[in-house]
């Protein structure tokens, strides 16, 4: 039987064939929100969906524009109304896909405290009547609450925040294999850390790549 090096996801989300190293935590916020004026909701993360669900129930009747399959799955599970799912999971390209549909309409972007794309700027420039509400933030865990991964581990970096919080706690070990989920995340990697990128921008795709690299001894 082939031996595969340990694979770690840097959050609490559970995935088959991977362990958890929760260096980041998602904190839901409670801003006042009135959905009455809006023709559409924009979600760039499932965390925005989950945060809004905690605040109110009537969002489900408003058409939702979703950045990807993971976000869409959460919207569907909660009974939301998806009218568009992005073909590309990068914020800037997502904006290019939906700006024509939303031009002249009032849309609400349910977002994180820190965003790394220009999705909002591009939509406003295209004539979308966009408002934004911060409904969640990503914070780093206390370093003494997470254990250093064993040598030879594959570490999956799924966002710029996971990079920031991991390197806040740990020095890079040359025996590790870094896997990044996409171009935006890759741009935040320290220059001295080599990495591989999965073909698809998803955690399962990253896990499959980590397994293949482990078997090849790369």
C-alpha cells in the first residue's frame, strides 16, 4: 500500500484525506442590513452566505450571484436563489462576467473585512449601483493553539489569510510541499517558498494534487 504524506487544510473545514491545521478563524459580524432596495446579492465566499443567514432569513428570495461551486452549494443548502455562478473563481474576472447583468441595478456585496480583488471597483465603474456590507472577518488563531505539521507534510494554502496566519506561527521547513489554490493566493507566498498550483481552484483539487506529488516523491 502506498504511503502518502500528511495533508493539511489551514482551517476547520473537514475534507476527506486531509487533516486540519486551523491557523485562521472566521468571525461573523452583525451589521444592520436592510435588503429592501436590492435587486441582487453578490457573494464571493460561502462565509458571506453563512454570516447573512445568521442575521436574517428573507435574503433567500433575492437573486444571488455566486463566485463558485462551494459558495453556490451553501446558497442552495440554505434555500437561496442562485441566478448566476461564476465560470472563473477570481474576483476581478467574476466582476467582468456579471457586470452586464447588473448594470443599472441595485446590488449588495456581502463581503469580508479585507478583500484582495477589485470586484467592487469594477462593478461600480461598469454602472452597477453597488453597496457593500462587511459581514465577516478572518482572524489568525493563537499560535499556541495549533501544532507544527510533521516533516514531509503537504500544506494547502487556500487564501492570502492562510499564508499570513501560517507564517505568523511557523517557519517554513524545506521538507514541506506547498499547494496553493490559485493565482491570487500564490501572489502572497514568500519568495523563498516553492509551491505547486492545482488545475482547478478548489480544495478537493488541491488535495488530489498533494496526493499525486506525494506518490511521485516530489
